[in-house]
C-alpha cells in the first residue's frame, strides 16, 4: 500500500487527476474519516458541503470535525457564517467552493468534497443553477435573498396564482403548496424577465446536459458512496447521539438557545425553518429548552428524554433521505452527464482499511494512471421514465400529486384506498336506492334491505382496488431537469 500511495502522490504533483473526489453517504458512515485519510496521503484539501456546518456554533450537534482532525488535513467552508444569518444561499456556497477548487488545482492539490447536503454537492458537480451574468440573482444576504424570504411569507394560493400568470409551465410542475420553489421561480422571473422554465430548458439543451440538468462541471470526478446495512447504521447513529450527550450536547444546546434563540421564541419569530436553527437536533429540544422554571425536575428530565428520542428518530430518517438521493440521482438514471459511483461497504468498521481505505486508494491510483480500477463502479439501474415534475390530480382524494414516483406511492397508500372503498360503497348504495325506487316497497323494507346490502359491500370490499378503479387522475408530463 505504501508503494501505491507513492505512485498516486507522484501523479498528483504533475496534474490533478481525477479533478475532484466526492465522498457521499448517509450521516454516520465515516465520510470525514475517509476524506482526511485520503487528503493526508494525496496532498488533498477538504471542502465541507454541509449547509449547517457553514455556521458558527452547535459544533456537536452538526458533527463538525474536531481541531485535531483539522490539523491532519486542511478543511474549508466550516464555521465562517454568523449563526443569525438566515439566508446564506447555495449560490454563495457554490461560488466560494469553486474558487477554492480552482486554487487547489493551481497548486496541484486534490479537492475532496465531503458532506451530506444534496443541493450543495449538486451545485458543484453539475451546472444546474441559473446565472444571470455577473451577479447571480441569489447572491448577497440582503438583496434578492431577502426578497425570496419575503415572498415565502405570502399566502401560497396567491403566490401560485402569480406564477401561473408569468410562467404556467413552471407552475404545472410545482405543487401549489410548495411555497419555497414557487418563490424561487417568481424571483428568477422578477430578476431576469425570463420564465424559470425557459432557463431550465436552455440549461438542458447545453452540450453534455441531460434531463437531470446541465453538464458536469468537471469531466472526471471520482465519487465514493459509503453505505451500510440500515439496521447496523441505525444502531451506530443511536450510539453517536449518546456520545454527543456525553460530549456536552445539552450544555451546547442550552448555551446556544440563550445566546441566539431565546429572544426569537419570546418574540414569536422562530419557526426553525431557516439558517442554523433548522439543524437536526436543535428544534427537537424546543420543549426542553423553553420549559418554564416552575416545572419539576422529573418533568424536565422527561422533556430531555423526549428530545433525545426525537433526535435519534430524525437522524435515522435523515440517513434514509441521503441514501435515497444517491440512488435516485446517481444509480437509477444512467446516461450522459451522470458520473459513475464506487460503492464502499462500511457495515463492518473493524475492517476499515481492508474494506474502505485500501480500495479507495487503489481506485484513485488507477484513475490517476488512466487505467480501469479493479473495483468496478456500482451497476446502475435501467433507464427510468419517471418524471419528477409530472402533475397528477387524484379526484378520489381531491389532491394534486407532483412526480411519477410520488403518484405511484399515493395509489398504494391507505388514504387513497380508503377513499376508493368509500366511493364504491356510496355508489352501491346509490344504485340500490335507484333500484328500490323503481320497485314498490315500504319504507321499512327499503331501509332494512339497504342496511344488509351496505354491510355486504363493506365486507366484500377488503381486497385491494384494481389499478383502473384507483387511478382517477389527470396527468401532465413536463420533462424538465431537476430544480434546486
């Protein structure tokens, strides 16, 4: 392995190949550990792509690297924003990170991107953001970003109606309650005078682009996905929360609440939807941190335990969302502009060097020589025709569903099946009433007859509804790329 590391190091002195390394994976899989070990061996520097770690404070709850880890390999994009800034944007992150990558390339250093914020990582890998030339419409902490926050405070129906007037194509791809994305599209139109949907169409038309968005920024990224069996990862995440508690998590939360959050709560201006206050783990302890002084110690401990359990549950859910994103963005949509991904199994961390570190170094060694690695990338699924922006209207449930995958899930849901069964029973009763009205009968006989038939309908309607009976829908397909 020493010889392998020397070989890669020599190559990187001449030219950085691959141009960047990206380490993906759910929280708790060891992304930072692998990034540091690669960086130490291959003259690399690490760029954190975590939207919560850009803020100062809450070091434990956001799982920032320690000073000792930072000393092993240089880190960027951590703890440089004031915690009270609530509108730091992905565009600001992208511009700052791309400048760092350019500097690293100039010095023949290897940029290593690590983190779990999906849209931060996508902004570096793909040209997927709308630029207006010069200053970006999302840039700055007072101008357009404040305008977007102001729009988000308006009533959803009015926002959607406004978008329908200026960009009906975009409106057709968004749910009428998705205030953030509606506000973003309105902001694009206000700033540029061009509908957001047209920007996305032009983006998709660029060389190297596809249905997912614009072309890759870097032609030869090396992407690692650290994955583990979910039952094992769940146990690891629960144990990590316990370690956070031992490291002073409660004290950190209490201090941060007193310094930055207490006045917001008192002024009723805190919604835990923006900036560092949306960090997983902070809002879960709201009841504990805001509990009145008059409650008993036992009640206080109960609120603390409630927060701990909520944190563990939220962390497990977040890990699943991160893995789902990797699968949907990289593994289930092959084609131009989708880089290959090398999977590294971190289920058994006792075999870290054998299962994770050594394979990663060997892959980088081969790629730096222009050779195929011995470890094959993960085989992607077949080309999928699912459209994330298709619009479906379920008349059964009186709901608008956006996206083919979401529509499929809705058709299988208990709520949809309940409405289907309810409609069947109602139709059967109506038919029975109609039949009874055509034949002479006493009122008592009619009621008794309907009661029997209705109970028969309920008993016989326990089977799954057929595909035809459950798909009472209007569907439109809008094949535009993913929207950040």
